């Protein structure tokens, strides 16, 4: 929006054109620098801004986008072959104040409707910069190509030709390329890309011949490349096999090393466990030894008491054995005494039996011994005892005696007479 003002100012351009403009609000897009001049001083207000210009101020819009400059020329090489060169330069304005001082960025005036015919084209500041860059590139190429053969121009397009053109542009504009990233000091621009893009042979016949030679060379190179590729493939296969074998060997080595490490760890673990077991056993034995040492007095005391008890028990046992022996001896002596007593009593007990037996033997006999022959009975008494002891086992005990009958007077007299003599 432009708002009119009572005051007007004059804008003096580089071409000395004068234009009366009212005070207005100026807008710069995101791809434009707003450069304002007032009192002989230029100021860059930046991009994408809106400003009100005071009276007596002038302004220009300087593009901040990348600009392109192309060049194309035909020139003969050192060996007289005409060649066509094409190239490109990409740059951008980094110092809009310096660029506004060196080039005219004022937009061209509008052509009146009454004026007929094609209007004269007036180059803007960016277009003028591109033209000058193209002229510098073409002039430097002419100077260099005159000292180079066709083959050299074709082969050294990206190296020598591009380097020479870049150095000439850097010397002219006073800045550095993309690698330096330094702002320009004289033109206010920075070179982004400088390249000789194409080199053509102008003569059609010569170009076909050169193309045939190039094709043959390409074919030969292709065959060589195929051979080299096959060799490289075989070599890569061999190298791959070697790498695989090496990797396999390394893997086996690592496995062996890992196994050895595991085995060493296992042995170390076993030794450690054995040492721990031995230490545990030693500690256990030490504890048992201490326990035994601690129990020795008690055991000695207990053993003494046990020994005393055993001695008392042994004494008691010996005494019991002696008593038993005495009892047995007493029983034996008693039995022997009984036997002797029985032996002594038996004749007396069996004397009536013997007398009865003898009476049975002498039954019906009257034996009368008188006077001095009475001593004979004393001599026969032992013989009767011996005979009674000998016949005792053979003689049955007498039956229960029956009630004796009253003997007659004659029989009683006979018995009485016999008994009295004995």
C-alpha cells in the first residue's frame, strides 16, 4: 500500500534518470535485500521487511537468491581443430550494499502507452553481473585453449580448464569460492559453482572420425576393463577365499583359545574349590582337635571315674566269683559229706535187711554159740556188712509187712531162743 505525502524526493539512478516518487511503505520479499540510501550512506535493512521511507531516501531491491551465468564459445585448439565450449557459473549476492554500489538494481521504467515499437532492453544488476562473469570466462578460455591440443582440452576439461576459469573469476570479483565461504570484497558476490561443462568438436566429419576412434578406444578399454574385471573377480574370489580361510582359522583359534580359557577357568575353579574344601577340612579338623583338646580333661576325668567304677565292679565281680566258688566248694563239700554220711549210714540202714536176708538164708537153722565162742560173732559182723552192701542193689525192698499172725508157743519159743543168742 502506497500512501501519498505532501513532500517528494528525487531518486538519482546510476544512469542519471530522475523520478519523482512520493513517500511510501516499501516491502522486500524473503528473497530480496532492502538497501536504503539517505544522506550519501547506504544501509542494508535485510530481507522480508516492510519499511516506511522518509523523505530524501532512495531504495533498491537486491536479489538474495542464487544466480546463474552461462557461457559458450567456439575456438580453435593448438592443433587447429575448432572446439565448442560450454560452462556455467552459479553465484549469489552476499554483500548487497557493495553490489548496489557496483551495479544498477533499479527496475526499468515503464514504457509510455503512446510510444510505439519494441522497447530497448535494459539489463538489471543481476543480469549485468552474469554478463560480466560470462565475458571473463570466455576470455580466459580463449587464452588457455590456444596453447592446448584438442586431446588435452577434452581430457583436461574438469581439471585444467575449470581451474583456470575459477581462478580468473576469483581474481576479478575478489572473493572466494564455496570452499572459502568468504564474502566478496569488490562485487559483493560469492562464487558457488564454476565449471566447464562440455567440449564439442565443431567439424562433423572430424567429430564422427573422433567418435569412431573413441568408440574403438572405448571398446578396447571395455575389453581391457572386462579382462581386468574378470581378473579382479578371480582375484577377489581368491582374496575372499583367503579371507574366509583366514576368518575360519581365526575363528578356530578363538574357539581353541576360548576352550583353553574355559579349561583354565575350570581348573582354576576346581583348584579353588579343592583349596576351599581343604581349608574347610583343615578348619573342621582344627575345630575337632580343639574340641578334643577341650574334652581331654573331661574325658580323663570320665575315664578315671570309669576306671574306678570298673575296678570296683571287677573287685565286686571277683568277690562274687570267690563267693560263688566258696558256695560251689561248700556245696561240693556238703555233697561229699552227704555221700560219706550216706556211705556211713547205709550199712546201718541196710543191716536189718541183711539180718532179714541172713535170717532167710539161715531160716530153719538153729545156730547157737555159747561160752567163749561168742567172739566169733564179732568177727563175722564186718563180713555181714560187706555182704549186705554187695547184695543191696540185687535185693528188692520188702513189701509192706502183713499183720503177723500169733505164733504158736513152739515157734515163739524158737524165735526167741535164736534172737537171744545173736
